[in-house]
C-alpha cells in the first residue's frame, strides 16, 4: 500500500511596509507556486523591519503578476483584508485568490509579482518583498498537477453543395474517452430555418460521405440564438451538416465542439 501525505497549509507571503534600520534582516521571501486547474488562495502578512505585524484594516492593497519578458502586468487583483476577530482593528493579513480562469491564458513559466498600497487619493505606494528594499517576488505557474480546461474546437468553415453545408472531419479522440463519452455542441446561427445534423464515423483515415451515420437530427426555425446539444459515444471522427429549408437564406455561422 502506498501512503501519501498532503499538506493543508496557507500560501503565506511576508510583505514589509515600514523602513529598514538593520534589525532582524530578512534576505528574501519564498517563491509563489500557482497551479493550473484549481484556485490558488494567497495570504500576505504585512510587517515592519522588526518583523511585527502591522494594522492594515484601513488600507487597500493591489496584487500584480508581471510577465518578466514584456515587463507588463498580466493579472491585477485587489487584496481582501482578513478579519482577525479583534474589536480594535485587523492586524497584519490580507488575501487574494488566483482563480482557475485567471491562469487560462498565461504560459507556464516564471513571473514576478508585487503588492502595492493604494491610498484614498489613488496614490500607489511600494511594499517590499524583503528588508533589502526589493519590491518584487517570484511566482511560477505550473502545469500537470490537476486536470485543466480544454478549449472547444471552433468550426466556421463549411463546404456548400446546393442547400446543404458540411464541415470537415473532426477528430473525436476515441482513445481519450470511455463508452459513455460526453460530447457537447453549441450552434450559433443567423435567421436559420432548416435541419442541423450531427454525424459520426468509425473510419480513421479520410472518411467519405458513405462512411458517416447520423447521430442526431435537429430542426431549427428562424433561429438567431445559441442552441446546445449533447450526445454520448465513442467515434473516430465527427462532422456537422446543415441544410436550409426552401426559400430560407439564413446561416449557421459557428459551431463549438467539446468532448
């Protein structure tokens, strides 16, 4: 039997908001690790040069994640002051949560991060990552620890023949799915009246029209909204076919497909 330990600990970072006079020197604070596929809560403790927590209940702080290559901020979030239960004031801590969605468009690599105080008049003041007056810390975005969001396949090109339009073959990745594999489809249309068919095949290479069978047929009338369809099964390839009713000139403009 394998025994594995997991640690439920806070992602805690120290920030210094008072000047340095040489006492209790802290050379550096640790690196942040942000993981794709989950929310990443981070707590900041604000201290002075004597390592004593400072009152922050009346303060506003802003977290910035900065691309080291472009030096541009790629993520900005306000911190939430943590209530310590005191009847006098809140001392020392504020938090921010970097959500799964926040990391979707960011590359897995090293970044810098900083926290600055925002005064009531909009003035921004530095907070330090250590007592040597460094303003930034290091953060790393990491892949692989958790399942991640997979972008939908976008279909906008169709081959037209008379009143019928057909998409190209789309790999349904049968090796990644079980027998109850769920497929989802979102159809974007403009003034479309006619039929929309979802077709599948078990042919792996260059399937022809005769290789496809219809999974579902759906009728739309004067449709201008997004229509959603789900179906289950393991297929080698999927394609989409739509046909206008007589006299209708509407279109299906885009299809989003996930599996």
